[in-house]
């Protein structure tokens, strides 16, 4: 029942810290257990609830819950954060106090559905940390198949390992951090049961199909899985030896077996008791399509980065040619126009250069702004002691916004350098901040470009101005960036340009 410990969406770690005296090592053990207990839920066709004794010893707090993917759920409600007092569920008390699995008792009726409960103590380093309540719906009880009997036997072995402190395999090469990834096999994907010698005693139809795709022509039952897997896999030397050990069920680990046409993910879970090695569960999944898509995406990303790199090189070549042409001109207006074109091309090249180094189409725009500022400082006649600077952070910006935004900043800063800054100017700054939108998803980027120069002419009109740079800025802000532009006097003298850019779905 809900109680004073109910914590809404609190995480496992938060609930454990707030309600128990378990230390960091105990919490890590529970985290790994919960990350991997879908296996137990699926093998036993049961809902799992992890109950931990609360600090004052008056009862138990539900800190985690898992439903099976192989059968009906016994709980439609979320129990995490619920409290049950000692004595209310005697099986929890017995399992915790006596450190043993408890199956006694008649089924309970929950919403007119009979449910059988089993309590499994969770042991670590000789201490019982809590109890897993395994709740099995009996609404569709029937004679189980060979597959279901194998599942149930494997679940019983795992439960005994949890009660003995032998599962999960924390810190092993096959721990959760290594095996629970995209494409990692689950119970329904394919299951093989091994005896203590690594010989197959049962293989599900899906598991047998996976080995058929690897090239197996015979049955799996009765074969040594490590040996047959090493023979099918096109590997040699130490890799083949490690593969045989893992597939033989001796090491908890996940790996992949790859032939010319097929990739099969394999995960071995050794089954042990305090006295002996009992065998292993081996889970299998054909991940050929998953890996093919991943490789296609990697190739696509590499191609896109290479395109950005080549575009950057071509733009730099264009800028160099324009710069050479400008040096040959004697007419000041024409030279100035070409130099402005060099800076515009240069700002676009900076974006493509940054994108060529980025793993995706989003990039850290602060780096772009800093490079634009450095470029303008190098090619402009900046007054002594005055360098344009950035304040605040732009953050990550989508690639389709980066090019127009960099051009806007280039034009605004260049315009300030050429027409606003005076001999006594001390301010030329770009300020940025972003906020989360209150009225919808995404964020808004606010930008100010300030200078303390001569200010705007008395008759200045940003809409009718013939200045090419301002026309470019206005077109890009209202068109490409879907933003707003304001140009006015800066408090204290000079000019302030304010930009408001929505980032609703384009940046992360």
C-alpha cells in the first residue's frame, strides 16, 4: 500500500538512499541486478518487485518493478514507492529473516486473477539486502511445453543464484555494461541450455535457426556448444579460444559471431551454486540487419563529414582567389566589396570545417563564433586595444542554422567595425543566452551585438537601408532563421543589435 515512502518518479538510487542504510557497494549491486532482471522475469513468466527493508525496520519499500514480456502481468499498477508493513506479507519476512527462497502459501486473488507469490532473498557478501517478490499470474494455467519447462528450470537456477549472492555477475566481462546494448539477445530471441560440461541439453527453435544461419547442418542437442561455435565462426588463434570458452558457458560475457552473411549476438550466463557449476544459459539473436544499418549510418556519416571537408576546402580556395583579385584592384570600392565577399565566404567555410569534425549535424556554435571573431580581428582594421569578444554561450546549434547564423554575426560585426567603431571605442561584444520555451517544446536563442561607437544616424531605417550587409542580415534572420531583428541605440552610447532565434526542433 502507498505510504510515507512513496516517491513518484524517484530513481532506484534515490529511494535506496532516502529509505535504507545500504552503502554504495550495495546500491551498485542492486543497480546491476535491476538492470539485468528482465531475464528472470521472462524466464519465469512473472512480475518482479524488489522490496527493501526500510531504515526503521517497520516494513519494506518497493524500489523497482519488472513485468514479463513472455506472459501476462500480475500487476497493472506501478508499485514502486509503495510501503508494506512487516507481517502484512509473511513471505517477505521469512525470506528476509531466514535468507531462503519461500514458496509456501495459497495463490492470492488480485482483481479476480489468481496470483502465486514467491519470495527470493537478495544476498550480497553474506548479507540479505532485500527480497524479490516473484508474482506469477495463474489465469492461463495449462500443461507447459518443453520450452516453457526449460525456461522455468533456468529461472529456478537464477533465483537460487540470487539467494546465494552469485548473481548478478558484477564486474565481470559480461556484466550489464557490456551486454545490454542495442541488439543484445533476450529470452524470446533464442535460448540454449548447457549442462556442466558445456553440452547442449535444449535449444529453442529460434536458437537453432540462428545456428542454421551460421552454417550448422546438424542438430545442436548433444553437441559441445563452445566447440561447434568455434568451428562455425571464421576466427583463429586466441579469439577462437575465447569464443569457445564463452559459448561453452564458462564465462559471463556477450559477444558476436560474424560470418560473411550473418551476425549473431550471443550472451552466456553461467549457472552456479556454492558447491558446483550447474551449466549455463546461452541467449542468441540474429542481429544482421541491426549491424548492417549501423554500418550504413557510419558510412553515411563519414561521407557527410568528407563532403563538409571538401566544401570547406573549395570555399577557402574561392576566398583565396577573391583575395588575390582584390589586391590587384586600384579602385577602393571594388576592393572593399571583394574583401567583404572574402569574409562572407570565410564564415561559411568555418561552419563546414566545424561540421567536418562533428560526429553529427549539430555543432558547438561557440567554437564557430570564436573563430569568426578571430578572422575578423585578423582581416579588419581594429582600433588598438579593441578586440571583439564573446560573452555567454550559444550552445549546440543544428547544422542548418549554423551557416545563416554565422553569416549574420559576420555581417553585424563587420558593419560595427567599419561604420560604428571610433578611435575611442572600447566595446565590441557578442552576448548570447538561451532559454527553454514556456509555451512549447524547444528553446530560444537571444543574441546581442553591442558597440560603443558613433551610433546610428538620426534618419536610420533598418528596413529601407541600402547597406548590403544589413539587407543580408534582415533576409537571413527573418527567412532562414525564422527570427526577429531589432536595431537601436545602446544604453550608454553606440549601437545594439538584438536577435531572437527559435530553436524548437532543430538543435539539441
